[in-house]
C-alpha cells in the first residue's frame, strides 16, 4: 500500500505586522517513497528583525535536504545533520552581528514506514491524537517562571551547537499529528484543540479553523497550525522486510528445471550451508528470457530467525544502494508479476567471473588491470561508507569482473549499517586472512571503514602476487601480525615501487599507518608514479611486542648474574 496522508497548514501574522512563523510539508518524489514524508513548523524570534528569515530558511532547508540524505540513515541521524548545519549557519551570522539578527524554534515530523520521528527545539509544540486521546509529545524549552515563559532556553541559531530533542514511536492508520506555534497553543486549551481535531473536516479546514479560533480568543502573536492525518502506511522498510521474512516459507533445494514464481532454475551457483544461490531465467512477462541470480536460505536454516533477519537486512541494503554502478542491483517485482510465494532475493545477472575464479585458473593480473580493479572497488566502497555501510567481506570471491569491463562488489550479507541484527554485529564476519588485526585483539574492535580498505589491500596484494601478505591466517591468530608483510615485489618483481608502497600502506600492521578513507586510497592509485607515497615505516620491536623491553632487561640481568657467578667461582682471589 502506498504512503497516504492528509496534510493541511495555515500561518497568519494575526495582530502583528510581520509573520515570523513558517510551516510546510513535503512528500517524496517518485523512487524515494520509502523516505516517507516530512512536515515542520518554526517560530522565528529576533531583536534584529530577521526572525522571519530564520524560520523560513530553517524549514525550507529541512524539507529540501531531508530527501537528499542516504536512505540507510535513521531519521534521527538525517534530521540531526541538517538541523546542525542550519544552526551553524545562523549562529555564525548572529555572532558577527549585534543585536542577534534571527533565531527560530523548530518542531519537525518525519513519517516513515511504520514509525514517526519528531525533532524539537524551542516552544513550538507537537501533539498526537490517537484513539480519542490527545497527547503532547514535546516539552517547551522556556524559563520555568510565569513572567518569563516566553524566554527561550533553546533555539536554532543561538550557539554553535544546538541540542535537539528526539521522540520516536510506532505509527498507526488514523493517527493525527498537530504541530503548533505558541500563538495557538498559548491561547487555546487542550480540550479546544481536541474538539477542532475531531470535527469531520479535512486537515486544511481544521488547521484554518484552529488559527481563526486562536485569533478570536485574543492571541496577540503570529498563529500557525499544521495537521497531518495518517491514512495509509508505507510498505518498504527494514522492519517490514523482517516481518515478511518471518511469514514467507524458505524454498526447497532446487534442481535445474525447477520453477518458482515464473522463474526457471538454469544452474546452481553456490551453497555454503547457510545461503544458496541459483541462476534463474524469467519464463513470462516483459522480462521473459532475462537471467537473474536467486539467493535464499538453505532449507536447514529455515527456522533460524537470525539468518532470516540477516537476509532481510541484505535485501533492504541492496534496495537502498541500488544507484551504485559498482554494486549488483536487486531486482524489484514489476506490475503484473506474481506475488512471491517464498522468501528469496533476486539480483541482476552479469556474465563474467569473480577475481577468485580467475586466480583459481592461474590467470595472471597485469599491473594496470589490478589497479583498475582496485579503483572500481574503491568507488563502490566510498559510496557504501558515505552511507555508513561497512561491507565486512571484501575478497576476490566477492569481486566480480563482468564481460562489460565493470567491477561489481557482491554479497552484502554480513554488511553493517547500524540496523543489522545484534547477533550479526558481534560476528567475526569475513575470511580470516582478509580481516584486519584489530578485530582479533582483546578486546576486539568492531569492523569499520578501514576494515574494508585493509581487506581490499590484501586482495590487491593477492591478485598481484598470488600470495597473502601475512599468509593464511586462522581465526584469532594475532601472532601472524607480529611483523610486517613481505614486500610484494619479492613475489612479483614487475610491481612498480609506487604501487608497492600503496599496497604496503593498505595492509600495514598498524591501523594509523593505513588509508583512512576510500577516497584517500583511490587518490593514491590515481596519482600513481606522479606523486608516489613514501614507503611505510617498519613497526618497531616494542610496538610489535610491548613486553620486549622487559624481556631484554631480563636477558641483560641474567647475563650479568652469570658473569658475576663465574667471577666469584673461577677467577683468582
């Protein structure tokens, strides 16, 4: 079901010459429906005459920029980033000019999936009408004194950093949200607001009636009211995917020729005991004859809730990163196609081979080809990391070089986004030889963007030399990292010095010596020999083994005592 809301808002100057209130709402453009809807109201205040501008720019920037944030961000993260940027801009203006030119309150509402998120600063308010009960969701940031109740303790633009209150909750069909400035809620009582909201009017009529009644009751301030009624919920959220994953069955193991939902299995691709991958072909519809990759759980894992949640998380991630050129896109069902009868993912199919398949055939990678592969992978990783997604399993088997020459990153099955199941977050996901040493330490560090870059460095080392920089690493085998990696040129003398320095920096034992971002790694490859990196410094013995100083001291002490014993026993008195 599509996301459906009924929105209405009215903002009037009232008895004042200038209206310093501002409100607005926005629905997503086509293709961004899963971002939900956003609405906001602001009450500008100033002694310098720019309260109106402060309120307008704050609301407009919030409505405009929200839909430009990554879909993988939680609504609180997106709102916080935008509000912080607007606050910094306003505070900078106010600090340069006295008196203060413009501040504003802000109350913003995001409806997304089956939940709502409120961001609030100041004394504008938000209410929720549900089941015949009107509940105030926000607290006024004002001085707690009857004579000073209009003096704000918080506002956008006061200081370099603004503290925002966030409220989140479940969303239900029939909910009505009411956003007001103090010109309305300071004049009308709660029962009057309730009576107007429950009238059989549309939202626009109710908002107009609310401000009219506030003016009739003697409001001497600007008056603004914004109403959002929820008529239908949004479908595609991670939470919804999780619910679907728990209700749909896991398909049985397929043989070639088996059919499911208009798809024919043409070849088995992989089975690791957890996930199963098939090549399938569409047998009807507009995409008849089109090949896809079908991924599902092994039937033995059908009752594993965590594995179902992980596959649902992968589905959600793949949908929200589908604009990336170097990531395999997930196929969304089109109108007229049958509803899925089982829980599985359907990816686009690309002819070609993974880097591991090429290595298994003893195929040699030229330097230029290896560099190109790494650069394309870094573009995909850069996009993922900007959306706060960590792949966690970069290796030759998950890098696919298509016949079209495009390198694509496969398998988001163990990726981290902040919304993955808690059980997945604790796993040492990935292949041990490609996992950075910090994850094997005690206590272990969680995987981060640099973990992906280290894994890519190991991959680049392997395709250039057919060797691993630290050899085959077994789980928790931290001892493998007590000394630096062997220079790749010892295995392949054809590697230029500038590239060797890049590879050694990428796989350095110490985290601070490695690349910090995908963009930094990519820039080093793009510059190549024109601006080569310096060779990474070797890790000192003390850094590799903190007990080395004690061991050395013990050895010297033992030698001294042996010499002393010899002198006492054998030298002439």
